[in-house]
C-alpha cells in the first residue's frame, strides 16, 4: 500500500517528464485522477482486507497460524521486492502501458485468489497480486503529473491524504462484511472478487483518459541490483515469518544476519552502477542525507506497527472474543473513522502549520491509543466492541495524523534530481515494513497466545507496538522540520 506525497511529486518528476499540455479538459483530468485513486485504494484494501477473513480461510483450508501470516505478508513482500523495478519499467516502456498491465494482472490474480483450492495456492496468488500491484501503483504519480498543469497539482494531490487514510484501515471493515454476507455462497472469497469490477472499471477508464508518458532518456533496468535487493529482502522476511513454526532453527538466525551483508553488497553495487554512468535502482547519494535516513527509520517502524496491528486486532476479536467476521469488522470502524479524521486534520491544517511536530504528535497519540487498547483488554478481560471503541478511535486519529504529512516531510531534504528515487525508496520501505510488521507482531501474538491466552497476547503486542511508535516519535527529530512547498 502506497501513500504518495501531496506536494513533492511535482519535484520528483521534474519539468522534463511533463507533456507539453495535459490531455483532455477538466473533466478528463479529474476522471484520470479518480482512476489513479481507485487503484491506490484497491491496493490499500488488499494489503489489509485479509486479516479479518483469515479465520474463515483457515477454517476452509486448515493449516497453521504461520499460513495466516503468509497470506498477509506474501502480498506486501512481493510488492516491496518489485516496486522500484515496476517504477523503472514505467520509465522505460511507458507508465500508462505498465499501469494497464498491472491492473489487468491484478484483476486476474484476484480471481485466482478467489478460486484457490489450498492455502499454498492462495499464498502464491497473493504474491502474484503484490507483484502486479508493484507494476501499476508506482505509475500513478507520473500519470497525474501528466494530467494536471502545475497550478493544479497541489489540489490534485491534496485529495490523496484523506482517501488514503480511510482506505488504509477500511480493509478490515469491508472484509468482515463481505465474509459474513456470503454473497452467492462465496464466503471469504468475496474479499478478492470485489476487485474484479474495480479492476475492469479502472482498466476501461484508463484506456480512455490516461496519457502515455515515459522518462525523456530511457534508463536501463539494473537486473543484478534487482536480484541483490530481492535476495536481501527474502533473507530477512522469510525466517521472521517461518521461524516460530519451525522452532527457530539456527539457519533462521543465520539467514536474517546474512541479509545485512547482502544489503551492503547491494549498496556498493548501486554506487558502482552510478560511477559507470548507468541507472541504479536507488540513487546512492540519498543515504548521505540525515533527514532522509531518519525518515526511513521512522517509516519502517510506523508502517510495520500499523500493518501488523491490522492483522492482529481482527484475529483477537474473532479468536479471543468470539466475534463473527462482520462484528469484528464493525468493531474496527472507530479505527477507520479516526484515521480519516486524523489524515484530514493533518493534511489540511496541522501538517502544513506545524510540520514535523504534527507528525510527532500523531505518533504519540497513536502510541497512547494503542497502549489504551492493551489497558482496556487488561481491565475488562473480555471487552465488548463498545469498550474498545475509544482506544481504537484515538489510535486511528494518531495513525492518520502521521500518514498525511509523512512523505512530504521525508522528501523535503533531498534534491530535485534525487526526489524521484527517494519517493520510490520510501514506498518500497513502506511495503517491506508491512511484511516485517506482519511477521514480527504476528509471531509475538501467536507465541504469547499459547502461554497467556489471546487477551494476554494482544496486551503484549499492543505494548510492543506502543513503545515502538513512541521511539519513532523520538527518532523523528532527525527528519526535516517542514515539507518543501
């Protein structure tokens, strides 16, 4: 799931990437924006919608709790591995073309997810879904820059904050409704079938309203860089998800430790490609900016916590409290509403006025809200949805306050030439963080559940997430003070 910067994209693309004039009139431009937003929301929903449907999937297929984690993590992992590559392919062969390929493949994989006959097939199709999402989502910012003249870019990207804030946490609500509604006997499969009409509509409209664009000087795809980055990510995430189920064998620790030198080798390779005049996947100079590296650290923790909690909380509501999928989804509404309110406030006012301080405030509000969930569970034992609502509302407001200004502030400390690569790195880290969050918080939850029950497990996860968010607020002092306007 990606959350684009609201003001930075105009810098990221540069004047050279812009067509002489936007295609079509005002109506066509806003239809084009609607297509891009629909695809962004489709991605956000798919990254989170399966959490509340997981118990129903497990009831159908059996399997271990590790498979539940993989059904969620496979999507974000494939997205993280391939996103920068997908963005580069858009520069080379055309953003509209890659967008259409991604939408078509995403819709087909959604159908195959719904038709899966085993957990293994579903996990594989989820990974394929994430791969096609990595082809379509990165093209959105470039396409919107082609559609809108400079004076309207800020307004166009200003729509993203509230829509993305709501979409990011609406997955559990929609997933719960669709699972229990059992539309035409489809059960949990409806959470994937819902993508088909969305993908078909997006494909048809994209053919009509989106312009073609590509980088003025087509870069070459750095295949060795793709291989090194993919290997490093898999070496880190695979043992995190699989280790608990296997009893944490020695190889799992060695594999995670071994990912660090592979990341270092990737970084050296990127520098070598740049020195030879090639096109590295990531601009090596980015990591010399303290503000940017600090933003990466904050983003890693924040998005890991958010995505992991979107898996764990619906699982607790169903396994721990015995809620139906629909009731669990309805119980998440305060979280979704809070995120929409927080994103709107921060995007329209707080972020613009207070910059980094608003983002840090959001992290602290989120930390307090998440800790309040743990305290509510501890005090009530078996709380009802109404008892959890205030804490979920507060944590949602905090999460929304962070999401709206994060990318704008993170990109403020890089040059115009580096902004495009920096945006891609931030979005890739966001996706990787989702996989890490599902792996780490999911592992903590299921490990503690066996010893301390579901309530004790949720309390531990919430306190871990709360401390991580509070620590991220301290690290955020390394970020730029304000977004560049």
